[in-house]
C-alpha cells in the first residue's frame, strides 16, 4: 500500500525530518534550501517555478500549513528577515 501524504501527518513529518529526502527533493526539483538563523529557508519563487504556478498559491499553501511546517525548523521570512538574509548571503 502506498503512502498518501495528503492524509498522513506522520508520513509528512518523516519527510520533513529526513535530510536525505531534502537532498533528493532539492536535486530533483532544482530548489535549494539554505541555513538561516538556526533554521532552513527556501524561497517561494523557485518552488512556484517547479510547479509551473504563480507564487500566490505557494504562499497560500505555506500560510495554511505554517504550524506543521514550522515544527521542523522551517520558517517564513517577513520583510525584515529577508533583508537580514540578503545581507547574510
């Protein structure tokens, strides 16, 4: 039986906690995660490009799932943090 990530929070957390899964997803999707203030970050634009959608649906999905995603050290950057990130890069 295949796993259905849409219905299993445990299976999603297993992927979000798995650095090997991150590396494979990054490689396959061409989307890079980066360390920032003890967490990892990713920009919405490359994700939207991978799915061939505009940025807004990605932003909406992230907003709707902030709690689940943040349990694994993922953080959404506001304008002030984006400025800090730009300086750090």
